[in-house]
């Protein structure tokens, strides 16, 4: 189930957070449809279902993931650099 997604400013990339069972995964999808899973199970258990937001920074270079899992206390923030991942299609 897609929990959050947001396109980059140029529209060439899409940041996506997916929930599978109790685990959350963040991925970056290219325009061609290639998906690079960036991180798995990065959302800690909290007092409520996590509120996740995505925001692009530096013109498609970085995506910031913000997670509220305990009623606004201890909000977590992660930044992923898209230059660290390959979006080449597999043969």
C-alpha cells in the first residue's frame, strides 16, 4: 500500500513510501519506472500509525522524509541523496 508519494520538481523522479505488512520502505522511482529501494523498515513503532511526509530538496538531488510516530514528540527526519542510487533499467 502506498503511504506517501511526491514527484520531484522536474518530474523525472518520484519519492514513494510503501507499507508491506508492518514494514515501511522508501523508494525512488525514475520516469522509466525503475524503482530503487532506498531503505527498508526505517519507521519505528510508535503510539499511532506514523504520519509520513516527503519533500524534495536541491532540485531532484535529495528527498527528505519526515515521520511523526508519537504525537509530535521526537519527530524523525531522514534525507536521502538520489545521486547514491542507480536508476539504470535491468536487462
